C-alpha cells in the first residue's frame, strides 16, 4: 500500500514552453501533498505544500506564478512549470501523506530537461 | 539555517561491515525522524523511522538510535551489502497539519564487495 505515482517520468521540452507533472496517490487519499526539487548530488528542497481544495503554500524563493500547483482532489496534485528555462531542469519529486500523523510517501520523480 | 545536519557526506564500507550515518537537529519541536534511501534516478523510499518516545528501533539490518537530550539520531546498517549502495537522507518533522519533512544533505554510501 501507500503508492504514489508520477507522470511523466521523464520530459524534454524547449525553452519557453510549459510542462505539467502529475502526482497521484494510488491507494489512499492524500490530505497533503508536497513538491520537491532535487539537483544532481544534492538534497531534496521543498518547493511547496499543497492541501486539497486550497491554495498551495510556497517556500521562500519559489515563484508561485512560475510553478503552478493544483490539488483538485484527494488523489491528484499537479505541478506546471510555466515558460520553462534551462535552469529549471531538475528532478521533481512529489510526496503525499494521508493524515497529520503519518509518514510521507514519495513518488518516483520526474526528470525535466529544458533545452 | 540548516535545521538537520547530516554526516558524513560520503562513506565507503566493506561488505559485511557496519555503516553508520549521523544526524543532528536543532528544533526541539521535531517529533518524527525518518531515514530515506534513494537510488540514482529514483524517488526516496522510506527505510525506517522513529519517534522520540523510544531510544532505538530495529528493522532487519537497519537500526535507528535516538538521543533526545543531544538532539541526535543515527542509522546503523549491519552486515552492509553492495545492494545497500545508495544515498541516504535523514529527515525530521513536527506532528502538525501540513508540515513537510526537513531533509539532511544526504550521505552517499558505497559498499565494496
């Protein structure tokens, strides 16, 4: 149980285009979902916290107009990277938790490459 | 300000040896301390976690030791195997709605055969 999926697993796009990444909790309802970014050989950096039906809370330094997060249901959150640039190339990972007193389960990640 | 400090940055252990990774935290409100294992190109996978009401937790070859007064916790991997070669992250969080995990910087473990 507690499986989180992400789609796509890998995406290559041209500079200036937008990319949407989906994060789904497959066998549980996620009260909160989190989006992280990880650069090579570095740790996971929290980008935003998303609760179903409400606006996401972004970490300091993360542009909310560039990284659009939608948490429309208890099983789906999406991250849209708008007007992507090469510096946005990274490994994006989501995680989900189903109650306030439980661990986070991570998705397999999405490798974004912006040319 | 880094809230969770992890060491060492990298570790090389002989097959069959014990791997030890240490973490220290600053926020006394933290009450959940997991360890994650990550292979290249994959998302982190929960390995083992502990809460501050116990000083040690063991699951198979993996043990967490927790020292509340020192605000430190460590991961011990017994009988380390080449398949354990990965990056390990410690993390911490508060038991509070919507609270995210704060991660350490990671330790790259290489187990030589």
